[in-house]
C-alpha cells in the first residue's frame, strides 16, 4: 500500500518556472565558464607579475605556489561549509517526509533553531514548496550545492510516489554527500599540476639553453633530452599556452567554489566527459555500476508504485547520472514502447547481459520489482568495491607516475652535467 501523499502547497500558488531551453542553458554555462577563467587568468598574471617585478623570477614561483595553495584551501573550506549546510537541509527534508509531517511547518520549525546559513536554505526551500514547486526543484533552489544526480534521484522518487524511500537511500549513501577533505583536495589537485608545470617550464625555457651548452662542448645528449629538445622546438609555445590556460581554468574554478555553489551542467557539455569516464579503465567500473544501481532502484520504485516498465525506464533515464547510460535507457524505453519483450529490449539497447538474463527469468509481473531490487544491490556492491579500489590506488599511481617523469627529466639533465664536468676536469689536467 502506498503511503498517503502530503499536500504541502498553499492555497495561493504561482506557476512553476519553466525549464530553460537547452541552448540557452549551454550558452549561460559557457559564459560563466569564460568569466571565471578570465578572473583566474587575471589573478595568475596579477600575482605573478607583481611577484616577478618585486622579488625576481625564482621567488615569484614560490609566491605563486603559496597563493595557489591558499586559494585551494579557502575554496575547499567554503565548498565544504556549504556542503554541510546543504546536507542539513536534506536531512531535515528526509525526516519530515519519512515521518509524514507537513513539510512547511516542519521546515519552519527547523529553521527557527538553525544558524544563518541553514536557516536561509530552509526558508528558501519552504517558500518554494508552499508555492507549489516539485520537491527536487525546490531543493535545488534551497540547497544549490547538491549534485545534479542527487536531485535527479529525488525527482524520480517524487514522480513515482516513492519520495521517502529515495530520500532515505540518498541520505544513507554518505560517499556522495560528505564534505571534501582540504588535505585530500590539495593533494589530488595540486600535486599533478605542480610536476606538470615544472616539466613544462623546463621544456620551454631550460632545454634550449641546455642544448646549446652541450653543442658548444661537443657532448652527446641523452635520449630523453633529445626528445625534450624536439618537443621544445616544435611544441614549446603550445605547451606554454596550455599551461597558462590550464592554470587560469583551475584558478577560476577555485574562485567559483569560493563565491558560488550553483552548478550548471548542460548535456552538450557533459557528453565528452561522460563518454571518457564511461570508457576509462577502472573509473568506468565506478561510473557504470553506480549508474546501473540507481537505475534499477528507480525502475523498481516505479513498478512497485503501479507504473509500467516503460515509465520506470523513462524515470531512470531522467536521472543525470551519465550521458552514455541515459542514451541506453532511452533506447530501452523506445524498444519497450515498440512492443519488444523487456529482456530483448534491454539486450538490444546495450544493457548488461546479467540484467537482460535476469529479466528473462522474471515471468510473473510480481517478480520483476524484486529482480530489479536484486540487481540494484548487486551493482551497489560492485560500485563500492570499485570505488574503494580506485580511491586507494589513485594516490600511489599518481605519485609513481609523476615521480618517474621527474626522475627521467632529472637524469637527462644531470648526466650531461657530469659528463661536462669530467670533460673540463680532463682538459684542465692536461694543461
């Protein structure tokens, strides 16, 4: 038996704002991206230029590094603080829905006992709900820092009449919602950038001068230095531009984290990144299993609410999980609407063989929701295993990879220096 629906609308409601056109959303996202990148470039050139003019080139590098580390720390602190406030709002909403309490009154009582940040978010959420907004849209306005995937799962739960269950699953899965650790943020973001920046500066500025010295003394160059010389001659300007652009984008993103938490992710900009994550080794295990677990939960909720399989698959495709999975789910829905059996439709849409095989065994209608529940638990287990493996392997892999790169460049520089000192010592001994 479905739980009673809560009427959280006031008598005077206003029209829910229509969703912005996809092209307009993409244009706005690109405009904000360019704006924050320009601000990041201004910060980079402003701090770097002032440090070079006042302290010199070498101290300026240390000053710029310290400024970047401070910016990362402040951005992580601001983002983590906002994430904690968004989490508090989400927990209050989950408790109110689970206990079947009237949402506006519950949120008003909770806001009266909270500090300013959470109070403001709860008040905004309550106002949107009283105006008749759907729960996910109201939560997006009240807690704008929540990931689009979480909002999509809540919207699917609201549409299928299983809002309490969806909120409980979202709240219980803490890996998606916990605030970022500042130390890990610095390690994961700054450590790869620093070796790449140092190597790029060596290739652009040091390698040509070093090559000229070796040619003057008629000394052979190591193979790594020959390769770096070729890169410097042909791609030096391109590498320098890429480094400056990358630092500008990175600094602009950190500034955005400090001043705003709103996320914009139009489908046109998600496609290349989602395609890369969908096919990248190791990472694809995390992305695919998490997306399939969410899709199976949403479909099971829809079936238990009395909806058809086609409607459940459509709801699962509406969750902003991964574009590649969304395309497969939409192909699956189209095949179901065309009259294909559910197992054959899943197989033709490119869904996993296990899912299609399990659906082929679900002969009775009552068995189908349980099959999807089993598949959801199975993919959640695989997701947890892949996430733990990836989280534990990323730091050693990054350290070993960049350590090997720095070691190769260092050896290519110090070996000719040793040969040069030996040549000069031999010449002085002969005199």
